[in-house]
C-alpha cells in the first residue's frame, strides 16, 4: 500500500491556472496572460478549465531564466541591452496615463 500514490500526489503533474500561478509566484491575471500569449503550453478544456503540466512550467522558468541571465551578461559587457524576446519585455509595460478628471470635478 505504501507504493500507491495518493490522489493529491497523482494530480501533482497537472495544475490549474491558480496552482500554476502559485508555482510561478504570479498573480492569476499574469498567469492567464502567459497562457493567452502562448508563452507556456496549456490545454484549455473549456472556458472554465485550463490544465498545465508542472514540467512545462518548470521548463519555462528554466528557459526564461537562461535568456535573462544571458541578457544580463550582455549588458555587463556593454552589448545589446534589448530584451531577448517579447515574453521578457512583457513585464515592462508602460502604465496608462491617469485620465484628466478636472472638467468633471468643476461640475460637481
């Protein structure tokens, strides 16, 4: 009986979006963005269920970590300072400017 995996252990290979976000230390929306962009492989079963493989997430972390390390090495050597790819520049989005509400404040 000790050799039989528990239900929780058997399900550890696949993760839902929330579990994957927790594994990568991301918020749920950031995890959804990675899936939408195709940065991480995911199976969308329907509008409510997305399944990811733990191995794919770890491979993503490994690959992106290596790309970023290479980018840091280049920057230190004075080489190319541009992001390696779109996925690494995703976190550098400019914030939208705050709307000008002065005309509404004058009316109220």
